[in-house]
């Protein structure tokens, strides 16, 4: 090993967070920035990047990666961020419990020759497992700044900030086999001579990265390929594998110097719970308890207590009586009707969006944040792995489906983690068909609070059977194979109140910015349809389907029409009708089924177009809408035949 001198970098350059998946990188980002910042897509990709600032310095949170020799879009984006703009510092967030995996990434970062800080996160959990890391010795061996943190409790954050100015390139370097070192020298000589991180780039080109070959040595591409071919001839295994194994040899050497175990493993109750939550038997009652808790908190407290307070105390008793006399002073009846009429922006859009939907989604955001921070969501994916296999999908497909409970649009983007086009299209279809996003699920839970347990069971059973039938048929009709399922589970933790508050506030901000304007737009559409007489015409036109086919009152037509814009708005309309006694319990179950099977929103359709093209998007939408109403009609027919009443 040998040391390199410190490189001079732009003082305005960003600090970049890098780390393996599930090492607490996002928690470190949140602790440093003080909030969760809105994400954006990396140019030319659908990979999300979070950006913020710490002490006035830009901070970029990259996707979790296992290697900088890219095998996925996430790894390619992280690698490109390092190359495109030399950072002020790279903070690698490492899992102190699994240092072997993290140090492999550390040694790759060493070859980029950038200022570096190693953050040993979850150090408390490592100690609980009897793992002792000699941080001082590891720092000396690597020639790098090292800190220990517990990001979920903000421990060690001040120490991490204090190291920004003292960050320096890692002094440790691997000396590979003679043939590989010779190849590195030859390839480096064919690239620009002032290139920082040339060694890392040469190794990635040697490992088969043709993109970097074209970017940095296109004029000498044939010569570089000759070097690669000559080097490959010296080994039986692919060069990328050989390079990785030699890195692991150095990692193991470092670990032998700095890690000791005391043989005492303090098994925490959370660890036992984590094991039980994925147990084939005990995992089921835990899952049921989680769902019951979600229903009580969101469906009963959010949709009951909070909605009643917002409607009766805030809107009906204070806001509407206060502003109605003022608005009635406006000499234009059209404007008065637009604001406080039956389809008024205040009496309908804000009433739905703030008094009804916002309290429900607020409680759901809190509950979802708790499940997310606790580490339970990936375990939910494991529990649902076996049923998904029956549909021709592997367990990895559960992750976008679970994320769809937050936002179907973002979840559709995450289908890129699936390895085959068949799986990506299948999951995109199922997301659009029957996975309610947070806003809609909150409203659905509120509607369920008006139903008996048997009625809720019928609704859930119909949705699950529908999803499995569609998934199974799609697996038969869409060509392709299923990939393997490998998922690393994060530890079970007690969620931190500060993290839940930050996430909830950020998501509520998203709701107010993204969803509430669509409620206003939807109300304007209904207002225009009502004023022109088109709404009455549509109700009459849809009467055979809505009234005769679905067995619902004609008033529900408006909710279904607006559901084409956002299905949670349609659900909010049905919720309002049910509270007013327009829908009985049987009709509520049928309407719940239909609106659950709607395409989520216009944004989701546009993302499907972006990911899979217009042809697939038209096919998905063209299938879902008639299918949703078809299931509703069939369900109404079955209820009548069997005499089912709730």
C-alpha cells in the first residue's frame, strides 16, 4: 500500500453520501440536513437522487450500491456522480455489523482518490452483537478519517460534521497481481493524463465497462481491448471476478487486524421480533396485528375522530359560516356558486381535500413512517414472497407493491429493480390495478370504518382474488422468465420520533402541493360539467352501468368520473356519499371494489408511458377501466343471486 497526496478540489463541490443498501444512509442524510429533501431524477434516468445542504455545503444522497463496477442503473448513477464532478468529500456510510461488505466498497472508493470519511453506522448494534472494532487501528491502516454514529438517534453527527475539513483520500491501495497491475498502467497511459481517479477508471474498464472505455479512451479503444484480452488470457475467471476476489483478500486482512468478538451476543428483543415477523407461522398473526393496528389508527381515529373534528368544528361550525356572508357579498352569482355552491372550490374541493382526506392521509403517513423506520416493510415482502410466486413473480416484486402503498407513481419507477421485462410489466399492471396509494388507502380505511368486519373481508377477498387471477393470467400471456429473489433485511428498530415527524411533514407537504391542486382541478371539471348540463347527461348515459349494472345511486357517477383524474378523489366522493347515507353498506362494498381497481392517477399513466411506452400504457389503461366496472357488475349480480346484504 502507499499514500497519495491530497487533491485540490472546488470548495463549492458537494459532499456525496455513498453506501451499501440498508446501512442507514438515508437516516444519516436526514440527520445532517435536518429534513428530507424532495428527490429528483438523475439526468437521463429514472433513478432518484436526494439533495440537501449541511452547513451551507451541498449534500447528495446516492442510491444504495454494492459495487462501483455497475450492474444496475443505481450503481451506474452513483459511479457517474463520482466521475462527473469531483466531490468535496465522500462520506461512506457503513454497517458496523457487516464491515466486510462495506470495506469492499471502501477499497473501490480508495482508487478514486477523493477526500473520504468512513462512517461506521449502527455501531450500537454491532456492540450488542459482541463485535468490537478498533477504530483507531482501522483509521491508521486505511489512512482515512473514521467516525462512529447511530444515525437514528443522531449520535455522532457532530463528530461527522467536524471531520468535513480534515477529509482526505484513502491512503490504502491494493497491489493486484502483476498481470492486472501491468494492464492498469497500460490502460491509464491511453487515457487523459490529468484524469483524477484514473486507476479506478482503468480497473472498471478492465472489468468490462465499455461505457467508460468509450468515454475516456475511445481513440485507443482497439489497443485497450487488446490489453483486456491479453490480461484475461492469464485467468480462468472473468477479470471483474478476479479483481473482486483480490479486494476481498485485502478486506479480510484488514478485518483480522481490527475486529474482535467477545463471544457474548446480546440478543435484543427487537432481533427476536424480527425473526418472528418472517416466521412461516408466527409471522401471520404479527401481520394481522399490524393490519388491525393500521385500521384502528387510520380508519377509526383518522377517518372518525379527526375527520369529524375537521368537518364539524373547523369547516361546518367555523370556516363556512365565517366566509359565506363575505362571499355572498360578491355581486356575481356565478363566482359565488363556484366558491360555495354544490361543486364549489371551498365547499367541495377544500372540504374533501382538507377536512376529509388530509386527516386520513396524515394518520396513514404517520403509520407508514413507523412501519418504514421500524424495518418491518421488507419483512412484509418476505411474508408475501410465497403467494407472489404463485402468480409467476418472485418476492422482489413485493417491494414495489409495498412502496405502492405510499405512491403508485414512484413505485412504478422502482419496478426497474426487477430483472426481466416480463416482471416489470406485470408489477406495473398490478400496481395500477389494485394497489391503493397512501391518499386512497387512507380514504378506503375511512370508508371501511362504516362497514362490518364481514363486509371488509368480502372487499379484501375480492381484491386479492382479482389481483391473483390477473397476475396469473398475465404470467401466462407475457413472455419471459422469473428471476431469483434475494433481499437483505435491515434490523428491527424502535422508530425515532424525530424521523417520523420529518417524514410525515415532507409527505404532507407533497400532498398539499401535488394532490390538493388536482382536487381543485377535479372540482372545476365537475362544476363545468354541472353548469353545462353535461354532468346530468353523463349520469343519464352512465345510468345503465352505474344504476342497473353496479346497483348504485346515480349520484355516484360524479365520483367515478372524477376518479379518472385521481382515484383517491373518487374515493373521497364515495366516502362523502356514504357518510350522508346515500350509499348503504352493500353498495359501499361494490363502490369500494370498483374504485380500488381504478388506475391511480394521470401521473401514474404518464410514468407507465415513460417506462414502457405508449403501447403498453394504452393496453394497461384500456384493460383496467372496463375490467374494474366488470368486476363491480359481477359482484352486484352475485350479491343479488345469493341475497347478500351487509
